[in-house]
C-alpha cells in the first residue's frame, strides 16, 4: 500500500476535506490507491469510475441497509433499504417524478424562476446563493410536498442545520441538527394528520400517507424521514449545482457567451455543471461478504465510500476531466449515482437548472461575480457547495 502525502489531508470523515479542494487527493487515489483505506477512520473509499459504478450495481455485495452515512445507523427511508423494501418505497414516490409529470411542470418552474429574479432584478446586486439558487428548488419541492409557502424559510433552515452536522462534529453542530430535526418533526406531524383527515393525495405527502405496501401503510417515523429525504434531495443538491455551475461558467466567459447565443447548448451545459459540481460527495455501502476489488481485500462489515466527484474526474472515462466544457459528449457522469438508487428526482433537477439558466441569460445578461473567490463553502462530508457568492448586474424592471 502506498501512503498518500500528508499535505493532501485525506480524512474521509472530515467536512473540511470535502468542503475544501479534495480533487488533488482524489487524483492521487485514482493513480496510486483507487481502493483506498483511510486507516485513521477505518473507512474504505472507491475513487475510480469503474469501481464506483460497479459497486453501485452490485447491491448484494455493497448494501445500503447499513445506512448511507459513515458511522451512522440506517434510517427508515428508501435510500437506507435494499430490495425489495427499497423498490416498494421508491414506487410510492415515483409517481410524483414521472417524465410526463416533470415535463408538465416546466411552465410552473419558469414562473418560479421569474418570480425569484423579479425580487432582485431592480437591485443591481444580490447574493446568488441565497437570493437565486436556493429559493428555486425549495419552492418547487415545497409545492410538491404541499407545504405553505410561508414556511419555506423554516424548511431551508432545518435542512441546512441537519446537513451542517455532517463532517463537523462540534457540540454546536450536533445540537443544531438535533434541534432542527425535532422542529421539522413537530412541523410535519400536523401536516401528516391533515392528509389523513381529508384523505387528500394531491401532493407527495398525501401520496405517502395513503399509500399501502403489501397492505401496510408507512408508520410515523417512516413518513417523517421519507418527506425529509425528498426535501433535502430536492433542495440542497440542485441549489449547489446552480451556484457552483454559475461560478465556473462566469470563469469561462467564452462558453458563457456561446451559451447565451445558442440555447440549444443548455442541456449539455447542465450536464457539465452536474459533473463539475457533483454536490453529493459520497454515499456509504456496507460490504456483506468478503470480497476483492483489484488487489485489495475487503471484509464483511467494512464500510465503503463511493466518491462520486472523483469518479467524475476520471481520465479513463472523461477526456481532459479537469477542463470545463459545455459541449462535452458523451458525458456519463455519476452525479445522480447509478443503479437501483439512481436519483429519483434527476429529471426535475435538470429541468430546474435548465430553465433558471435560460431565464438568467435572458433577464440578467451581464450578471457577473462581485469580486474574486474563493467563496465560502459548507464544511460537510456529504452534500457541500458554495454558501455565499455576491454578484452584480445592470438593474432591470420586473
């Protein structure tokens, strides 16, 4: 085993590692130890595209049932189950994310985008993350869950506080996460009861409340955790791709101008933003039986991180992987995972990113960074991204 240089600072439990610049470490892993053992944490990691993809499809050997976060027990939500329970739960929610339903949402998403831009367009400046990137997915997923628009700020705060504890194990962060979960639970319980009382299935909460799995309905804890999964999955990831993608686009003015002139490039630009940002930094799988990957022996019970950002910069798959290119094709990135647990909301995220990017290019055509980076990023070992990014533009009327 080759030991990594100390200056790479590899610590697979650290929010500072994933929230900083882990790409030099990922590059070292792929070159020297693609099946890497973080001895200090007793945690394996897969850095090569081929291994991440293979483990994602071999759920018999690499199980979700031990939980998808390292050193954390499984929760009663679909990503912490293997088949057949995972399949049953996924089917309950999938009706809200069918291709036809997502396509039908485009006008609604466009109205939300314009409403978000209306709030800042006269100002000439704003914080791109908090004023543009965050409100869009929160509004979309909030509407799908059927929550009151006035409560969106609380949903955002609870989501952020719970994720902030991932990789920053201070007493303050842990206490904040526990408080946020308690407040979210207190908020959702009357919402769930209202759906039971009215019999409504017009939104995802109603669908989950009234759905049956082999004659049984989801219990209270499952309903709380499944709705929380939809909230976090629908809000946090899209926000970070929008902000991180805009940061890199503004640093590649030639590509930005080309995109402005030719909107047929939007879909490809979104795919490259997803590959580049890869907001979900990892998921954990638990090894169910002794197995070999390359020249490394893994034992039953070992935890293995699937490093999606590393896979998405693998030169064996992507030509010049450290080059941002909105015309990259093919672009088989793993930003949404792969296999049975492929992100259910991937088409919705793509729609939101494409429509918002289109509206920004049209309505704020000279949007630019207010100053040089680097910009502050969340210090978390799960979902990370830019937390604040001031921008300027010529004021316009709503």
